[in-house]
C-alpha cells in the first residue's frame, strides 16, 4: 500500500505542480513537497480557513459539503481538497498545468489518502 509520502510525490511530479501538501483540518502540516521558494507550513496554516469559508458558502447555497475548492491567483492555481474528516490536500500549480486530469487524479487519490491520514 502506498504511503502518504508516495501519494504526495505522485502529485508533486505532475507537470506544473509546485506544491502538494497534506495537512490536518487544524492547519498542521502532515507531509508535503514544495518548490524551494514556498513555505509549506505557512500554506498549510492558512488553508483550513479558506476551505471552511468555501464549505459554508456551499451549505448556504444548498450545494452540500465541499469536496474541492479551486482558487485562481495571478500565476498560481490553488486546489484545496478534502481527503477525509481530518485531512486536506493543497496543491499549488502554475496556470499552464493540465487541471482537468489533475482534478481527476485528486478524486482518485482521495480514497487512498483518507485511509492513510
């Protein structure tokens, strides 16, 4: 069975991905790999608040529980995905990254990471 490290590495190796970070819902980094200029712990610390706000929006819109949020910034796409009740996965990618296949892979990995986190 793959470890969290193996799954983080698999996401991080995708073309255009600059960070793959597994964190607890409390914002503490569990495992991650980022390009040298990114601080994974800072990204992890801020991600639960963003995810919670997007989840509240979904509930207000009667869309159900949030699974994945995609945020666009100049030069970066941020994806925050629920992996389990206790864990989130944050992926930071360049805008040139192939997002549809990446999102599909994250859906497939959700089951694996949930069993490991």
